[in-house]
C-alpha cells in the first residue's frame, strides 16, 4: 500500500490528509479566526497559528484515517504559491517528519492541487479538460492534458476573483472573508438590479480592478444621496455584484471551451464554493453540452486532500524533493 501524509499551510488554513493508494481517507483542517479583526489575512499571525495547529491537525488526520504512523511511505507538502511564513511552517514540519521516519518528500504546487481535487471523488473529468481555478490569490483558465501536465491559457492581470469578492464585501461593510457572506446575502437579491461593467480584456484574460473601482464609485455616489442606501439594498447589491463577477468568469471559460473544442469543463479553488457560480456553470454546461465538474465544498477551499491526491501521482512517478527544498511564493501551474 502507498500511504501518503500531506500537509497544506499556504495561507490561513492548516490542513493534513492521509491518502492510501490514491484514496483520501482523512482531511482535517483548522481555520484561523484571528484574521477577521484585520479585514484580511495577517501573515505573521497566520504563521504563528500554523505553528500551534500543525501537530494536532496531523495527529487527527492520522487517527481518523486508521493508518499507523509507522506505515506512512511519503510526506507531501505545499511548496507554493502562498505566504512565505505560512509555507515555511508546513515545509519544516514535513522535512522533520521525513527525516525522523526516513521517508521521501514530495513538493506540491498549490494551484495544480486545486485542479486535481477533482480526482478525489467521482465523477472525475476525462483528459483533456478545462479548469477555471478561482481563489483568493489566483484566477486562471488551465488546459489540463494529464495529472501533472497543465497549460495556463488565461489569467488575471490584476486582482483575483476571490479578492474581488472580498473587497466588494468589505465595501458593503461585511466582515472578512466576505465572499461566503456576500454569497449568502445574494440568495434573496435581484442579480439584474444594478448593472456593473464588464471589462474589455482580450481572449481568456481577466481584470477585476476596474470593476472594484466602479463598485466603489457607485456606492459612494448612492450613499451621498442616501446614507442608508447599502443597508436598504444589501441583497440586490450582493446579487448584482455576484452576477457580474460570475458572468465574467463563465463567459471567458465558455470562450476557451469553444476555441479549444473542449466539452469537459471544471471549476476549482475557494470561489468555486460560490452558489451563483456553481449554478451558472451548470447552466452553461446544459446549454453547451459540456460535462461539468464542481468539487465538493470541503475540496473547494484550501485543504490537504488535494495536496495528497497530487502527491500520489508524483509518488507513482518517483518525483521526490530533497531536504534542501525551500518555499516558492510564486509558481506557475
Ligand atoms: O482557494 P482558497 O480557499 O484560498 C486561496 O488559495 O486563496 O480561496 C479563498 C477565497 C477567498 O477570497 C474567499 O472569499 C473565496 O475564496 N470564497 C468565496 C466563497 N467561498 C470562498 N467567494 C465567493 N463565494 C463563496 N461562497
Ligand atoms: Zn487555494
């Protein structure tokens, strides 16, 4: 049996998973509440919280899986992209564990792992497929040729979709991370009440900074006329902002699918938890005759299950790292 312990610590979630022969048996994540007071991830506090959480999280993942620590065959970790201090905690732990138990180390690219989260559970996409990877730090369209062979065909020029959600939510007075809260409030709103601009970016590129500015100016203008404008129109504002962000994402994805003649289409990353995006992808799939793939909620946001499944494919290819490996803050897929 091939048993892999995987660690994810790239941002503000400390996560560990155990995967046996490509099957994820446990996936334990400790999130960090400390950042809410700062309106965003406070890197120094993230590193400290990882230090506190990592051993209990790993212990829980091993215990829940039912495997014995002595039977683990390899240790995987997120090398990047991510926050340098956060990455260091996971990498140092993985190196120490590997050294003590004399195991190979497997480095994993966090963005590749978000995509391969689709191979944790059924249904699994067939190669080649297109994946829209939308997180707090990235917005990418990736053509996935094989487990570890991926081609970046489009990405954002400025903010990521998750950042656009979080910043818009902040302007509406919602607490960090605002994306999930905005999603919830949008349920009862009218997505066409307010029309926000669609950026004119060529091909499969994205830009969210202009949208962010237009939301800001719109809110400033309206609250100058009526100071309680936001409170009075919260669901409609959330639904309209959500509609615009998602329609930008799905229209670029549709263009890529058409141009590359791809019918297997997936979404991944934290923003793929957005209910509006999930519904819009399902609609586009029905209209265009695609097979669509939407990960289970626990595998949308940062988790070690996706690191484990990626590591399994590297393990099969004996793609190991040595003890001198360092974090990489920016890495291409
Ligand atoms: O992939 P992820 O967990 O971490 C990164 O690698 O960045 O993504 C986090 C991002 C945050 O910006 C968060 O607001 C956004 O995903 N997010 C959502 C939802 N759930 C998480 N955005 C919109 N709607 C949601 N339901
Ligand atoms: Zn992520």
